[in-house]
C-alpha cells in the first residue's frame, strides 16, 4: 500500500511551470505536474521550504570557495591543497545527494497524492444474456449465440479471482441460472447449457439480476407490476427505502447483452429506473450487425434488428455505458473494456511513504559514498 485514500479530487487550475501553487483561498491543496504525473499536495504550505534549497546550494559553493582560498593563502596547508586536487568532482557528489534527499523529504512532508487506477469494491457482476430466437441468426459467425457464449466465457476467465459472477438468461422470461459464485467452471457450464426461447424481456432480465444482487429483498418479476409499467407494492420495508444516488452502489454491477428489441414483460425503462434507485449500474451491450438479420419463425421470415436507443437509455439512467459489437472479436473487445471499467476505478492515493522511502535511500547513498571515498561521514 502506498497510503490511505485521500480526500476526493477537486479540480482546479493546473500549473505546469511550478510544483508550488497557492490554493484559491481554500485548503484544497497545491496542484501540479511532476515527472508527467498529476500530483496534488494535502499540506502545500510545506512546499515553501523548497525555496531554502537554492540558499543551501549557494552557501555550499561559498564555503567551498572560502576553503580553497584559505588553502592557497597558507603554504603550510600544502596537504590540504593536495587533498582538494585529488578528490576533484567526487567531493561534491555526496552533498548533492544529500540536497536531493532534503528536497524529497520536503515533498513527503507536503503529503503528495496522485490520481491512479485502483481495484474497485465491486465484488459481484451479473451477466444477463439474451437467449431469444434471434440469437440463432448467422450474420455473426458461426451464430450470434455461439459467438456470445465464447465471448462471455473469455470475459469471465479474465475477471479477478475475488469477483463473484451470476448468470441470468432471458428470452420471453428471465431466469437466474447461476447464483453469484467464484466458481468459474459452474458459470461456463451454465453458459454452455443455453437454449433458445421465444420473445425478449429485457426489463425482466434487469429485475431478476437485481434479485440476485439483493437476495434478502425479495425482488422478482412477480413483485414488479407491469400495469402501465408501474411498480407494484414490494412491501412496507421496501416502501420505506429511500433511493440512493445513481451509480453509487459499488458492490455489484449488471452487464446486459441483447441483440434485438424488447417484446414482452416489464418495460426496460421502468426496470432501469428501479435499478437506478438502488444505485446499481446496468452496462448494456448491443450485439449483431448493423443491417440486422432475417430469421425463420413460425414459417415466416422475420428481420430482427437491435433497439440501440432503448439500451442506451437503460445504461444512461443507471449511470453506466452502452457498447456496440458487430462480431465476436468486437464483443470480446467490449467485454475487455468493461472488465477494466467495472473492476477498476480512478481514485486518489497518498504517496507520502514513497517519497519518505526515496529520501531515506538518497541519504544512505550519500553517506555510503562519503565513507567509501573519504573515510568519513559528510
């Protein structure tokens, strides 16, 4: 660990000319660039000690000049003149490292923090996959279903070991085919067992996914009213529950894949609003070629196309993002991007320990050189 979490990053003017910056009358800390990395200081007033370093350097040069003049003025100091000539530039190296050590210690005292990617607290991902009849289309080789199954298994295999995965399969209805688990082989087996069914109920898939995330709340399709898309009474405890900020629930997320349009069940927008009230993000993935595909159903040829606007709305309402994939390779790339987006987040971390350790190493290096070259501490 480089240090505990710092206060949330407060955007401000960025100076590329100096590390020192006076806050705009507030205590948000100095902001600057160092080694090409954005850095902020929780105690920026400490940085003013850096102005003493040029004074120390000038004083060192003055003392060296005075020492040299004294050696030249007195013949009896011939040994001193000889020592000065023999050491040459090496006598300046240990003090230079000491000066760098002091500068690094000052930076450590200012409590630097940097913006970096860190693992999120999100430990559960619900993968909701479309198994409607349109997934038999072959505009994606070898078929939409086979490509989606392969990409999903690749996605799951690359997730961090500590992340639990649940699996929801949906067509005209939605089913939790695998409760949250860290056992990847169980998830793979469930994906391989998919069977195509009629219709598409995207809203149902979202509700069933929420039920997997909050098993104690009794959330399911039957407790969710479909009359004019209004939610039914979920019980007194649920009515007392206040909505939380959109996207604020960090323990879990839903990744929903669809290749068509909602044709039955709960309105996806109402389901998305329900997820948003619980702070759960629903990342949506639209799968299939842009021109769509023609499939045979009930003796008729039917063209199936993706309802991107609905998927974008679901993602937007829940604070997530929508992605589009036209083939298996694109879908794998989408899942790879989602893996980073869901399991990693950008946050500030204090790196005072890093600077303190660097200052210690610089000091020890300076002392070692001084003892090795001159047989004395600086």
